[in-house]
């Protein structure tokens, strides 16, 4: 997961915020827009059959366009797919990737 950590820090450009999100995004000082997006991504990952139109509307309410929502779904689905493939094949992190400890 170190590569995810590096990506988060690069995206946010704020090490303290990245650490807070990594520790628990639910209590991190993020915008309502980001919080709704993350709540949706978690729902889609853990319980995709439970996604409703109300969940989509919540994204629209905080300013996401339909294109944005498609992007959120595609990225969330891709990570789920890639992680399941890696887990299913027993793939581990390459030894040259630092663990970030």
C-alpha cells in the first residue's frame, strides 16, 4: 500500500492531511464533497448491490457531474478489480518497494 500512500500525499500536497485521511478519513478535516465521495466509494466497494439512486443524488448534491460520478465509479471498480486479481494470484509487494514505516 506504500504506492497508494505516496499517491495520496502527492495528490493532497499536505502531509498532515494525508496522514489524517490515512488514519481515518471519517474524522479527517476534509470537505463535505470529498467525504460524500469517499462514503460512496466505500459503499460501492463493500456493498455494490446496495447502491441506490439516492447515493448518486448525494454525489450530485455536493457538485459532482454525471461524468465525475462515472470517473468515481470507474476508479473504485478498477481498484477493486486490480486488488482482487493480485490477492487471487497471491501477488505480494515487490521487495524493492519500501514499506513506508
